[in-house]
């Protein structure tokens, strides 16, 4: 198990430096166990380490834990985040892990197309309907008032155009943007660099495959 260290920033040997005098220069040793749990071990610090209010010597860290290192309070999630770059120390090839994301990329694309698709059909129907009603209404109205055909035609056209903009306003892009944002959030956990968790939701599988490497951590995705 490869270990790494968290401690006072004054000690250059610390992999995760903390700038605070309550943190000892040798404070915590950390590692990822074979079930991908983050383990921390106090290595004789002055102010100690607490998990959920209780002093510990060695313990695992879950996202919802409250970890006190010296007088610094971290959530488990914050500590896990700091430790992620050390999860795959030395490992550079992530072919299988990257390939395993393919079905999730495809499902994400399908789901977002579904949201976009229903929108455009609904909007087009609604727009056409409004335009037709207004065109007809203004034309008939114009006949009753005895307005000459040319003006009747112009007024109907104006009404139709107004209806078109009205429909755009009612069917604004917000709901669709919200839905896509929620979907993005759902998939952000699955579509990320297996090594450094760099988010990959913005582009499709083929795009990243052609990149071959993670732009952030340089992990190899493709042989
Ligand atoms: Zn990466």
C-alpha cells in the first residue's frame, strides 16, 4: 500500500501541505485500501486528530465524517478530494477504466437528445398554432372592418409574427436548460477521468478517445 503524508506546509516532505501552526510537521499518514477507502493514521502529532469529535489513531474516512486535524475542521469529502491525486500514484494506464465509461457516454447522449427532441416538436407545434390563429383572426377581423385586402394581409402577417415571438417567450429555454443541467449532474459522477476525476461530461466518448490522454493528469486512456 503506497502511503502519503499530510502535515504542516513548512515540511516540504508533506504531500498535502496545510498552512496552520496547529498542524504538526509530521501529522498524518494516509493511504487508499484495496476497497478504495481512504485511511488516515496520526503519526504522533502534537494536537492530535479527531473523527466526529473523538480522538483517533487510525481510521477510515467517509464523505460525511467530520475530521479535525489540529484545529482545522474538514469534511470527509474535502479530505477525500485532497487525497484523490494520490489514489493511483504511479499508475498511468487506464484503458479498461476508460473503455468501461463508453455505455454511460452513450446513455447520456441518448437521454439529452430525448430532452432536446421533445422540446423542439412541442415548440414548433405551439408556434405554428399561435401563428395560424392570429393570421386567421386578423384577416377575418380586417374583412369585417372593411380594411383593404393589402392592409388586411399586412396586419395578419404582423399578428402572426407577434404570435411567433409570444410562443418563444412562453416556451422559454429555461425548463430545458434546467433539465439538461440535472441530467449533467446525474452523469458527472460516471463521466470523469478515472485517475484524477477531471469532468468529461462536456464532450462525447469519441472526442475523449481521440484525445488519448487526460488533459489534466495525462493518464493514458487509449493504447
Ligand atoms: Zn485525469
